[in-house]
């Protein structure tokens, strides 16, 4: 393929991708604070930038067909449609439904088809709180994390996201800060043989109990700090 044509197509696709993300941000973002309907947001989206006026999804060629509910009946249905010996009793044995088939001829038509589908079916997106990429919260609009593999991990964002947030909040908590500082200080004493590992384990267990008491409000932060300094 010609280098200049390839470069041109790359820029076209990148521009279209940016427009799609902008459309999701402004029209289909589930967390968007707006009183406008999705249709009204789309009008605003087209109005805000003259370049967006050209971004109106163009539907590829579509075809309405009938499909059997059971895929194993496809051949039987096709044979029945072409049969010269058609009877109503034969068609009663096959449960069928209308299906619209789209046949995009280019990559752009393929992308346009899905944009059109998202808009007309009001498919909402949310940014994952872990990887910051968009996902569709299927069946549960309260889901905050996607199911993609998390970066540098064998687990998904949905598995590690809540744990990461909890840890960040815990480390920012003054009780946790006091505990972590004392823990590191006491652990370092093992290296210099100022305390045995067994003694440290006993202290650490009791320190966790005192920390949890402070979390529950059974002792004050000052009381916890005084105990750690003893």
C-alpha cells in the first residue's frame, strides 16, 4: 500500500477515534452531571465544534432476515425457504425472529455502525477508576471498575481496584500513619539485635489490636500515639 495513503488513513482513524471519545465524554458518560437527555447532549455535541457537524454516523447497508432461535435449524430454514413443497405445518416447527444484518464495507462504516448503535440504544459508558479507560457497566450501573487485566498484574481492575483504593485511604489515615511509622521503627530494631523476632511478633499483634481500637473510636488518636511511644 502507498505510504502516503497509509499515513493519511492513520490520521483519519485517529481523528475519528478522538471524536468518538469526545462523543462518549459528552453524550454517553454515565457520570456526566447534566439535565439534558442523550439526544439533547448530542445536539450540543454537534453544535460546539463545526468539525463535529460532519460527524454524523453513516449507516452501512443493512438487510432484514429471519433467523431460527436454534442455530442448528439454519439449514432446515434455508431449505424450507427454497423448497417447492412448502407447507404451513413445516414452518410451524421452526421458531424464527427478524434479525437486522449490517454489512459495513469499510473500517469507518464499521465504527459508525457502533456509534449509531450506542446512541439509539442509549448505551452508557463509565471510566474505570483503576485504569481510567471507558467500559460499559452491564447489568449494574454502580460498577466502578472494568474487567480488563490490570497493568502489571494477573488480576483485573475489578479485582484489585477496590483494594488499591482502600490501601490508599488507609495509608492517608492518621491512625495508619502512626502505626506504620512505629511498625517500621520497631522492625528495624531486629536488625540491630535490640529486640528478638518473637518479641516483635508479640508487640505487632498487640499494636494491631490497639490500632483497630483507635479505628473504632474506643481510644483516641493521642492515646494510641502515647502507647506507641512507650
